[in-house]
C-alpha cells in the first residue's frame, strides 16, 4: 500500500506531511530540502524529513534520538517537552535550535548529515522564550529570535549570549501570542515572519521588514498575509510558517494547519499537520497563494519516493524512525532482539493512564485508516491503543484467554466490552472511519471500531466509539493521535503491526 501524498495529473494534495507534524521548519541545500517538526513529550524527538520536490517527504531520522540529547522526566506533562524547532544550513553544517519546556530550556544541535547523528546539545542559558530562530548576517554574526518577539546575539558554537535580549516587534495590535519568528535576508531587506493569534482558529501569519537584522521593522500593510480565521475553509488554524526558495527562484511556504471534521464546533484528531503553499513577491512583500486541499503542482518534475510498507515485521535491530514513545524508550523494555522477528515490550507501569507506560506507536496520518497487530500476551497483558494523552485513549487489551476494550475519557475509565479468545496469539484491530456527511450539528469527526480478527480474517467488532473524545478540542494540548502497541503487565510480544489508509 502506498502511503505517499496522492496526486492527480498536475496537482498535489495538502497536507504534504499528514498527521501530528506541527511547527515545520525547512531549509534547502542544492536540490534537496530538509524539514523538522515539533515532537513534544515523545521520544525520539524532532522528526527530520527529506524531499526533492517539496511535495513528497520521507522521514530520514529523528534529530534527538539519545537520552543525552533529550531529557524528558517521568513527570513531563503531555504536550510538554520539545517545542518548535528551526532548521538551517550554514557554513557547511546543519543547525537545529529547539526549546525543551520540561527543564532544559533552549538547546542548539549541529550535524553534517541531517539524517544524523546530531551533536550533544549546546545549552543557551541566556536565550529566553520558546520558538527560537537562528540566522546569520553577512559578517557572520548570529542572531537568535524568540517568541515575544525578542532577539539576542549568540555564539552558536558555545551558547554564549552578548547583551540582554531586546524587543523587536510585538506583531499586529490586538493579536495575541506573537511567536514562531523566522528571520531572513532577502534582497535589500531583512524579513521577520511570525505567527500570531494563537495556534487555534485565529492563527495567522504576519511579516515585517527592516534594513538590518536587529530592526527597526515596519509591518506589512496587508498583515496577516495568511489566515483562515472567520471562514469555513476545510483547513484551519493556519500559521507557524517558514519560507524556502526553490532552485528555479520561486518561493514557497510550509506551515501548520488542521482539518476539522464533524459538526459544530468541529474536531481535529490528527493534530497540526504540515501544508505547502506558493509565495509571490509584490512591491517587496510576500504574497501567499491560495491554500487548499488540492493544489497546482510546482513547475518541476515530482519525485515520489518508494512506497512505505504497510506492515512492519520487526526484523530490524532498531525500530524505524516513525516509531515513538512517551518520554523515554528504554532498550531493555522495548526490543526486537529478545525474540527474533518480534517486538518485545516489558511493562513498567500498570496502564496507558500512567506516565511511564511501555508504549511504541506511530502517528495517525489519515482521517480513515486501519491498524492491526498480532499479539502474544501469554506472559503478560497488553495490546493496541489509540492515544492522545494519559487521560484520553481507547485500547484493546489481550491477556490469557480474554480481550477487553477500554475507553479513558478524562475522569471516566470504562471497560466497554470484553470477549474470550482461544489460547495463543490474537490479531487486534482498530479502524477509524471519518464522518463524511453531517446530519446533526453534534456529529463527531469519526468513529473508531475496535475488535479482533478471526483466523479467516473476519473482523469481530467489540466496540464502536465516538472519535471526538480523542480530539484536541476535547482533550486540549498540542499533539495528535498516536496508534501503537503497549504492555501493561509482564511481557508482551508483537509479531507484526500494519497501518493502512482507508481513503484517497
């Protein structure tokens, strides 16, 4: 099954990186593009992608894949951890600057290959605020700009700062949360691109320009240059953008957005996703093209990568880059080496309600999809789960001779169905079906059908659950759904996991 971005003729589909991939930052080196996203409480952190055409992206690694780079204490709250990165290429190296809001503050990493390995962190104790940006002027001076929007000069090789931070621009009067700053030298001006309005329905992109990197900056008279606030557009929460120039001289913007489904007020369940839109320049200001689910393709050949396999048989020594775990992934608790050809999970905590649960999952990337896993729980208890956070998840759990479906919705924790099963491995299954027709304003975004497969492949549904309770609008926070495997007691083995979209 092909998980690439679908395309028809001379068009492509947005988002270009679907599912929980927010706060995109992009850079180009020759004909290659690289992009990094936020990862919040998940380990490994900061997924890194590669593209040759801006439309098709393949994950090539995670920048923060060692405990020494990414400290997420056990008490790290969901939606804590790693906030918005900036990815840049300068002086023959890649530079990645991020904020760990759960204790380590602003950190800088470098690499010669964006696939890794990335360096140990360079700490930036003199840089305050989230969403740090890094830019160099013509004489090599390095500027770090943060949400607020304030700026300080730094030595990126040591983390030293020079002088106190100074305020640059607070955005549009009346718009809250000026954040996600990115600074660029384009032509005769330095441009300061920001997000404002908050990362919800009022999110927007604005820009100012000045003759020097430290200002003063004049705002664009057409601000915000991109927003879908106050509309019924299928893509909402548009903001947190970054600019990149293609080899042909054209300009493009990556940004985050969400795709609400269902009735009022609309629920998004996949998190904030990465979208692509063209940019023109008029009178020295960027003018953003129309952002839509189906877009005219760029004026160069598209280069789709090889299709991503539907099924992971866990034959590799290490999990693929798409697999993530909350807060930590201890090799002794999560391994493919203990039982060859199987993933083995050893339980640490009692359930998905606990911060230390042993869980390995991947982002849900399609509004309609199917996930399946062959589970051997003869020596423990565990199964398949759809997770938003510790207080919002649905799971189907196997133990000796039985499976049960549990729904955790805020303070409510309910076993909604159970069924005896024969001894031995069992195939567990979750299907998400997006709502396409809204007959009632209270209609949710999707339905999750949860159950088991008979040996002949017949699906036995044990529960059908409303997907709105695993949405950001209900649960809050900055993440999206993650579907994966967990162990809540003893040792649980998984022979394979399969994920496939059920839509085009």
